C-alpha cells in the first residue's frame, strides 16, 4: 500500500478573506497557485496518491486540480463540512493511512532549502511541524503507532524530526503580511527554485501566455506576470512585482514590491509600491490597513466576462417566469385570499441573499401558527401558487428561475461565504421536498448546481419541479 | 457638502466634513471659491482632511483645482491630518509629490510662507 497524502484546502482562513473571493489554495504565489506548491512537495517526497479535502471554494479547487494528471498525481476528493475538525477526516477510516501519511493541515509553504530532484522513495521516519501553540501544521510518518496516536489525540502525539532533515522548511501562512512576504521571497531570492519559466528572455522574469506587453514597458527583474494580462504603454513593472491572471495595468503605472491579484485593474499613472491590490481593494500588508477604493479610475475589478451559457439561461428563465406569472396571476388572486381567510397558510417575509450581492425580502409560504398545511393550502401549493412571489422576483431580476435555494441573511452568512458562484432561484433541486434535505445537503446542492449548471439541466429541473411537486405535496401526510 | 472655513491671519483653514467624492466635490469647490472671494487677506490655504474617510479621483482633482486657484493668487495650499486610508490614495496617485502634507493643522499654518 503506498504512502498517501491528505491535503486540507477546506478550512476557512480569515486572512485570505481580506484578499477577495479567490479560495486561498488558488491564491497566486509567484506565478502559480499556492496549491501547486503542495503538489510539488508531494512529488518531491515521492508521493503520488493524494486526497484533497475540500471546503471553501471547493468547485474552483476541483476545477483547477482535476484528476491531478497534469502533475503526475492521482487526485481524489473528500468534502469538509462547515465547522468540522480537519483531523476528523483521518478518523473516518484510520486503516487507510497504515502505510504512511503526508498530512498538510494548514496553509504551510514548503521552502526548499536547496535545489534537488524528487525522492525515489518516500522518506522513512516521523517528521512534524508545529505552530507556536503546539498544533500540528503538517506531518509525514510511516510509523503506524505514531499515526494511531496522532489520530486519537493530535495534541498528545510525540515529537518527530524536523522537515529540515528532508531539505524543507515549512512556514505557516497565517496573515496577509506573511502571504505578501512569501510572494516577495518566491519572486525574489527564490525565483530560480519556484518560478515557472514563462515567456521572457530576461533572467528572473516570468511572463505568462497571452500577455500584451508593449515595447515601451520597462520590466525590472524579478517579476512574475500571470496569463491573459494587458500592460499599458510606458508602464514600469518591477522589481519584485507579482501580477496575477486577467489583470489590466493602465499606461504609465509603476508597480514595484507589490502583488496584483487576479482580475484587477490598476489605473493610469498609479504608483503601487509595497501593497496588495485585489479588485477595488488596496491592502497595506505592513499595517494590515484595507482601503476600499470605490473609483473605477483608480483600482477596480476587471469586469467578469458573462458566460454566454448564463446569459442564455437568464433569458430562458425570465421568459418562462413571465409566462408562469401570467398563468398564475388570476388563480393566485382568487385563491390566496381564501387560503388566508380559512387560515390554511400564509406568506412569511424572509431576508435572503438575492442576485447581484443584494439582500432583500422573499415571501415564503408557511402554515398558520400551530397548524399543518391542509386542504385548500395543499391545493394552493400543488398548483405551485406558493411560488408566485418568488416568480415575480425572477421577473424583476432579483432571482434566477432555476438554481440554488436562496440563502437566509444574516443567519446563513457563513454558508453564503462558502459559495462563490451563487444562483439564488425559485426552482431548486430541493424545492419539491425542502423539509427532507440532509444536513449539508443545501450546500452540496448549491455547489453542484454552480458546477454543472446548463440550459438543459434548467429545463429538466423546471419540468421536474413543476410536474412532480403537486404529486409530492398532495401525497404528503396521507 | 458641509465645509468649515476658518481664517488664521493670512492662512485659511478649510475643513470638509464628509467624504470627497464625485457627488460632493462640486459643492466644496463652489463654497471654497465663494469663501475665498469674500475672505480678505487670505493668501495660503490649509485643507484639513481629518474628517474625510474616503477620497476618490474627483476629490483629488478638486484639491488640485483648489491648489491652482490659490497659486494664482500667489499663495500655497497644504494638506493636514491625512487619515490612513486617504493617505493610501495619495500614495498610489503620487499626490504626495504635489502637496505638502503635515500631521496637524497648526504645523501646516506655521510653515505657510
């Protein structure tokens, strides 16, 4: 049985939240995502069997890493539920790790102490790195006794050898300043060890593909520029500048000792020195000061390209919603006063996260206090008239027709923080049986929809919900 | 926009009470021009930004316009009490190269020629 690696990417890191919507495993370090350095550490240690434990930004991490073939790894995935202890994953099936385990629990960067190739065999022994409070950041062990002890009580396990014996120096990233310093170190003194070559003849300059770089741009090494960037004329880039993917640097700007994250626009003539810029947010890593610059002439988010599929889904959903609203208007106007009069149900105002980052009210059909929805109320639901207020929200552009269940505000804000691509909708995977969704099911449904959404899927969902729901509502409680 | 004007000898102290953005700077500019025409003997101006939490490019443009107007009268315009977030805007736009910035209004008044 081969030694396995378990890489935890799911724990929410407060420092990374300051840096915008990019999940921390995908934050750039030099010209590559942080996660890729973990894969390299696995390769260096001769480990090919890697389990990624996902949580925050799961869909993006999975989309990036795929099956690991790109790195010669065999990647498999597990999911960390919100608030779950990362070590709990190891306890699920301790027998899996009998042959040995390389466990990365927190965002630790593996600095190589010297250049060298991958190990032919996985090193033998117990290697542990702890933070100051004694918590284990990462470990490598082929000792079943040690692993058993660790899994039983992570804090009580014995010490191991330092990773320096394996030519590594793990350093924990726990603040924006440490993230900034790591970038400066990787692009600066360690550039030859970590940076991908890129498209540049200059030493210590890495430029990604599809980068527009006019001849008047001054590039002073070391510099790392990602893919699909546009650098304006007479701009000065470097020394020690990290520019992520899809960035636009306007003319005559001056970038040095800075990190420009993905999808950021830097305005004309600006001087960015000693700062991190992410969209419209300017961060001073030294002081931790964060300034939101609400001025698109200075720094801003590059407008995300609307996926053509989403645009088609939006039009399709809107047209369908209008038709359904027209069909339902008269029955709703007739039946709802009767339902309310006989106390068979009522609409309750809930505060939810809507489209476009807005929070607003949504009317939910609920039983009157102390009663069940029966008779007329069931008929009202079976005709899908309880969806009428939500459908009106689709017509006004506050909701999608098909997508994920709207997330309540503020009680589910932490849930919302885990969902990067959010399509709050009236018709969802669980809208025909909302009461019987397992814990964590809403999150799974939301992430699944974001990952696999399509026009065909929406059509199927709409038909399934509108046709099946009446049967389920009428048969419930019989 | 609510702006306070104060005269200390030949120095005028201007204190905007709100953020300086595209929505508010026209009002600041008009009030400043009006006050400058009425105030006798004001040569130099200190803009106290202690109450300004955010400034965008329009705000900076207005400060430059005020500087130009004061310079035309043979005076100078200084900035005092720059909050940290506004200081970051000054840094990235290189506005610190245009204006003399002091930590207090008193210091700015003292160094006015």
